[in-house]
C-alpha cells in the first residue's frame, strides 16, 4: 500500500507494452469480507471497549462497519470509474483489513487501494482520476455525519457505557482519547444538533458509530487531499499548477507536517504539554518522503486542463481545508 488511508492507482506501469493480467475477483471479495469482519469488530470495540463479547454482539458493530466501508468503497470506485472513463486499465479495489489489537487505536481497516495497469497519459485524465475518489467519498461521509447528528441517542446511551460520566473525577485517572475537531465537523454540529440537546465531548465521539465513521471519513479525505507527491491532492495540484509549482507546494506542505510532527512527538514523549502538533504527522511526512515521494512524475500529454476542471480542483482543496484537523488524534495523560 502506498499510503495508509489512500490509493495506489498512481503506481503505473511504465512499459509501453503491458501484459494483460487476469482479474482475481475471489481475492477482492475475500479482502472485502475480512475487512468487513475486522471493521465490525472494531465497531464493537469502539462502543464496548476491549472486553470479551459474544458472537451475537457483533451486530453492535454493524452501523460503524457498514458506514466506514461505504465511504471507502465510494472513494475507491470514484477512482475506478474515472479510470474506466479515460480507458486506463485498473484493478478493482483491494480492501486492507486491520485486525483488532488491544490498547491500540484501530479503525478496523487501513483503507483500500486500486492499481492502474496502464499509464495515465494526460493531465486531464490524471485530474479526473485523482479528484473523483475524494469527492465521491466526501459526499457519502457528509451524509453519514448528518444522519448521525440528526439521530443522536439521549444521554442514557452514554451512561450505559460510562455510568460514572457525571462523576467529577471521571476520566482523570486514565488516558483519554480525543478526536480533533475540524471546521466541517463543528459546522455540521452547530446546524443539526438542537440547542440544549446533549452532544458528547470529542473524547466520547468514538462510542457513536455514525459520528465515528463520519469523523474517520473526513480524516482520511483530508490526509489524501494533502497536495504532496502522488496523493490525491498531489495529482490534482500537479494537473492544475504544473510540475514545478506542484513540487514547491509539495515541499512546503511536507516541511510543515515534519515540523508539526517533531513538535507533537516532543510534546508527548517529553511531556511538554504544549498542546501543539501531532506526532502522527512525523510518521506521515516520512512515509510521503521515502515511499510516496514529493515529486510527481510527468505525464506524456501536458496540455492544460480546462477552467471547469480547475474550478472543481479549487472546490476539492476547499474540501481539504474544511475537513482537516491539525491535531486529529490526541491522548491525554492521567491527571
């Protein structure tokens, strides 16, 4: 996999003569089923915690797993159908399961990838394939978030999970996992949550499957839309601005991530408590630098894309900005 929550459709075959490879539907279906199972288990764990549970309780994790796989599937097939439209041979999605590991943050999946088997020859095709996935996944993600926000259970739901929620000492003796807010998440919350209605703090969001899946969808959308190298945002940036400008943008974004990652790493492990940065950015920036690379390879047809596509490109970067959280996952220490 070229990136944890992204696609590998950019991994093209450079040879002009490409050997025809047979599809392996059994492999794709098997990976989907395994990912569905690991995501369902993750959904149960997000609600109940890492405690033994009966097989019959797997149904608790279905709202989460179905939601998360809908987002990923729409994202990947957005790329796939754009590739088909431009006659770029590509595989069906390879879903990537992630097994449950106690005390480890686990969403049950590391996303999915598709691989192109022929080169993407033009900026137009590169743009369409790059932008179709994030937009398709984003639309489904927002729909799931709105559903979750308009169907919030009463406070009794959380009290069944944490009977001591209103205790003054609640959460002070252990580690707390806090999901970082984003502009869009906050905006939708203000619109769809009624005044006076209970809304869980961001340290409890993961107990609500639709909110958790929607939050994760925004997270992976923003990660893929960073305009670096061959990420979705990188494909779009390259197609819109050209090779040299894209590379400058890529270096700037990488540098910011790396610095914020270093600050976040020091903040956590040296217990500086600055509350700035996120150690995950350090890992992600190193993946981008050594695996995905900062520079986008050139396409054969460098004809500029049309104004309509550029407008869509700017909209996609707006989606990136409103979905992005500078500190997406925070863990607070016992007080």
